C-alpha cells in the first residue's frame, strides 16, 4: 500500500479508528476500535467486555461479511489540521499472537489486561485520504 507519509503517521498516532461493516440484516454499522498498524495491516483486538454470546457479534458479522471500511480521522478547531485516512479491504479473524505486542505498545493497558481475542486483521486493498493543508503550502 502506497500511502503518503503523513497518512501513515496519522494511522500510527491517532488513538481510535472507526470500523464500518454490515450486520446480519445488511445494515451498516460503525464500531469504534483500538488498533495498531503492524506489518502492513491494521490489527484490532476483541477485548474483555461483557458479551452476551460465546462469540462477539462483531466477529460473527465479520465471518459472514469480511469486507470493511476503516477510518481514522483527526479533528482540530484549527481546520487547517483536519485529515482522514480510509482503508478498504477484508478482515480475517486471527488468534492472539505477535500483533498483540504492537497493540500493547500503543495501549499499555493491554499489558495488564490482555484482550481475550481474537484479533482482527485488515490488509488494505484500497485507500482514500485527505488533509486540509499540504506541508509545502501555508494554511488558509
């Protein structure tokens, strides 16, 4: 994936992403997720929240319809700093593994409260990105 450097930096530094998927009724859903960029993929963990089912609904939905959109954005009252990156592709469901280290480096709470898993792995197939100002252009 040939993202501009500023877009990679946005993915590496922002704290939350928005995962868009379809539910069992083919209705759009957006979930706020923690994530890490590691080995060219976006990784997110299913963490320790009370669940009503053996497998979390998001995992079941992604097994049925793995095509997703993943959005990370930066909002600032200084609108010259606005930016977003959207990645599109298919999510695979993975067991806990080395990607958890990348998540724990970004979210230290995972060191003391490791997620129960599984991990969600998005290998981007397409992307879109935008920012309000270019580095060689003064804002405004």
